[in-house]
C-alpha cells in the first residue's frame, strides 16, 4: 500500500469535491480501491522508459501472429 493511505472520510470528501454522491456503505471500499490504484501507479512511475520509443513509432502492419495458442 501507500505510505499514507486514504481514509474513508477523505474518500467522501474527494468524491464530494468531484461532485459525486458516495453512499455510506461504499466509503471504505472506495478508499481501499483508491489506495490500490495509487500503489500500482506509484510502481509504474518508478519504471525507466528512457529507451522506449513513443507509441506512434510502432507499426503493426506486416507482423504475423500465431493464431494457434
């Protein structure tokens, strides 16, 4: 998880700030889901993509794929 986890009351506050009504029975689930997403994004931010060309450089035509899996 993250170093500072989102609490259910904070999830309610952020939802309200975004104009979303968050039912009381969803507070904890939304906070846990947001924490999980933050943890995954944090890992992705640590990856070094320095030598990876941008997606626009990729050409799919001409590639063959084995249909038998």
